C-alpha cells in the first residue's frame, strides 16, 4: 500500500514539474536577456 502511494506521488510530481518547465525556461531566458542588455547598454537592463 505504501509503495502505491509513493508511486502516485511520484507521478503527480512528475506532471507538476513538466507543467512548470516552460515557466522555468522562460524565466531563465528573461534573466539571460536582461543580463545581456545590461552588459551591452549599461543601466538597469530590461527590468
């Protein structure tokens, strides 16, 4: 019974991580773009 609960929990966590992946990737892209603008133009960057 305990192994079944852990398997269900692992499946739910895998789906949650997969659903959040675009947000994480998008956030990383925004941070990299902001840093690139700061290095290129100086100032505060995009944000």
